[in-house]
């Protein structure tokens, strides 16, 4: 819905009034459940295999 409205405004060369902007506390975090699931899978994989992914090794070295 937001994208459609933004596209229509852009076609007319208009901008959304600031009072209609989505506020941070009203934001819908629609991807959060999927990101949480990915993080849980990464954690489970690290615990069961004992292997540490390269991107985590870099973070541990920086301590």
C-alpha cells in the first residue's frame, strides 16, 4: 500500500506531507520473524557442528 501511494505521488511530482510519514513506533516489522528464524538456525548449526562461520571468526578476533 505504501509503495503504491509513494509511486502515485512520485508520478505527480508531489511529496507526502510530513504529518503522514510513518512514525518509528508505528512501523511494521514484517521481516522480523524470518530474521529471527535465520538467527536461530545459525546458532543451532554452530552448536551442533562446532564450526564457526568465517564472518563470526572476524568478529571474535576483533575483541
